[in-house]
C-alpha cells in the first residue's frame, strides 16, 4: 500500500489528513527531508507539535532510533487513526513513539530535552499568544544546539492576524481556516527570548515558508 493510499483511507474514515490526500506522501517527505538537511539525526530527540494523523510521523518514526519520536496532538481521534494506519504494532513496539494530547503546547509533559521541534502547518493556524507559548516551551525544554523548524504564511500589507484564538480545524472545530503573521513580529518574538530567526530559502509549499529557530 502506498502512503497516498493511506491518506485516502484516512479521508474515507472522516479523518483530516492535513491537506489533500494526494499530497499526503509528498508533504510528509518534505518534512523529513528538510529536517535531515537542517541537522536531524537518527538519535535526535524530536517533538512533532500537532502531529495529527502522522503525515510526517510515518517517516520520522521509521527514521529515528527507539524512544526518539514524540508527538503532541489534541485531536485524539485523528491521532489514533494515524497510529492505526501509518504505523504497525511491531513498529510501535520497536521504536516506542510517545504521544500526548494536551492542547496547551506544553512540551514539558514528556520530561525530555528535545534536540529538534517540528511544527508544520501550526503557525498558519495559531494565534500570536500560542506562538509565544511554543517559543517559551522550546526555550524551557530544548537541549544545547537544538533547533525548531516551523512554517508560516507571511502577512504583507494586510492580513496580519491579531486574534487570540486558533483558526482552522482542531479537536474543537471542523471549520477550515488559515492565518498570516508578519515576519517582523516573529523575529521580535524570537529576539526577546534570545532566539535566532532564519527563513529558509526553500520554495513555499501550500503558501507556507520554512523558519528555523535556534538559540542566539
């Protein structure tokens, strides 16, 4: 069975796959290939924020050493469908991925210092307060030399989201939606936490651009 076929099975079950099922494989491959290029190793402790139905987790659990993949996903139905369809019981036993369903962006629940944090298609739905919470959680729970790979949709002269709520599908809503943030605001939020902000030169994927955040 191909990875895209898994995406179609999930869609048929009423599970949101994070985008069109035809892009299920390419979107997941994009994430792991970018992570590896930027410094992910098999022994890296990685946290997948908003791991959903394991679009990236399909690849990451197989790549990483045992007890190195961690995922946060508040939508328990979505997460359980991903574990059932994207992983095998043998793979779960061998790699021992760990999951949590908190919706507070609390990275401390695992009691792990992470080498890598991934948040693909999260900042395109999260409020500025939620982004700041993620940055604070990264600072408090990252190992030396860690990096945070995330994506966002840049706001230009209009569309900079000023609300305080998550916009889009979630464990509490089935209504789609996307939001934008200004680069200048993200840079300021990073700098006030002594974090270094870098926009990667990759072409946008579904209008989203990659950001790599590290300690200054």
